[in-house]
């Protein structure tokens, strides 16, 4: 019997096989596995393998069956298992200094939130332009996208990006056990994390000591442990402000009440040089004050 144009016997056989085993193959493989399979499909397609040959090879290598039509859409570039997510899952998130710094910033002044549409945003809103620019650059590097240019609003600079995966990692309260492998990947990552945290919520006093303030007691304990690895000793955490304390915002000239208890770490002058050498500040005014004190003390 003659067949019309576009008829593919091989394709018809694949459809029959899919119909026979549809119930067995209905379960969708995990995203991480689909992404690995997707990359191999593209490689095999470039080698000129047929759809059925690609399916067999993917099953042999990964132990899963990918639908023939799914493979065709992948090869045509019509879809992919990424589904618009630059980092599809935490399992595919790679440790780096940029990621460690972003984590530190979000544990401080930065934050994440989910919009009604379901889109998840990672954002920093601060007055120091160089700090926000650095955060935007690092966040873009983590997401593998074009540089994020800060915008200005009400005297503050804002850098933000959308990422469901980073939101899952950094939504508060942050799971410290989850971030550990990214923060403690290497000494450079640990230092980048601490710099992000101290840029956000650290300050250098005129007397020459550093305070780190945070509402999460465990975050301060964790930071204290990391600081010791660089020979930086600190005391605390000590109570700073109790929930409900009335505060004054010098920028807006308005008063507000704290929503949570706050605590602080105290880094004495004997550890300032190590802090300067291994951690430091991205924010110029904080770094300058630290350098000035060390110069006065004859340590620079």
C-alpha cells in the first residue's frame, strides 16, 4: 500500500513501541537526569544518529527512555528540560567565590522573595553603589547571564535577578547545612562569603574594632567559626537590639520598631590585620576606615 509524503516507517514503529509501553514509561525522570540526557541527545544528533538509535543509546547510558517526539523537539531546539531556568536544580549549582559571596550578602542586606506569578527574585538594595555593582556582577556570573546593571530608586541602588533555584537555597531562614558545601568549598570561597556578610552588616568603629550584626544567632556562630580559620578571633554573639526596639532611620528620618532580636560579634584590634589581609570590604568607605586605623597603629 502506497504511503503519502512524509511517512516514516521507523517513526511509526517508535509510536507503536511507545503505545505498548506507555504506562511503564509515564514516570518522568528527575530534572538532573533529563538534562544529562538532553546534552547527550544533542551530541548524538550532531553525529547523525537516527531518533531510535539516540533513544537506545540514552537508555543504555542513563537507564531511562525518552519519548521520540521529545527527542525531536530537543533536536529542533523547540524545547529543553531547562524550562527557562538557568540553574535547573541545586544539584547542578557549582561552588564558586561568586556564589559564596552572593550567599553572604543575602544572609545580610540581600533578600529573596516569590512574586504572585511564581517568579523568584534575588535582590540587594543598598546605598553603596560599588557594593551593589559587585553583587550584580557576581550574581550574573552565578547565573551565567549578561551583567546586571544596578538601578537607582529613592537614593538606593538595586540589583536583582530571577532564579527559582537560588531562591530555594537562600530563602529565609536559610538552612546553614545546605549552604555549607558552597561556602566551605575552599578558603577563597569562605573568604568571599565572609566579605559579603561583612559588607552587608559589618561596621568599623572609630575605636578600631569591627562589629557584625545579624538577627540570626546561628549565622553569627557560623561566621565566628569561619573567621577562626583565618586567625581572626571574635567574641559573642552578644544581644544587640530586642524585638520591638524603636530605631531611627537617618535617611528617611522615620522611626520604626525592630521585628526580631538582633545580635552582634565583636572583632578586636588584635585581629584587624588578618581581617584586612584575608577578608576585607568591597565597600570603599568601610575599607578606608579599616586601612586608616591600621595605618595609625603602624600595621600597614
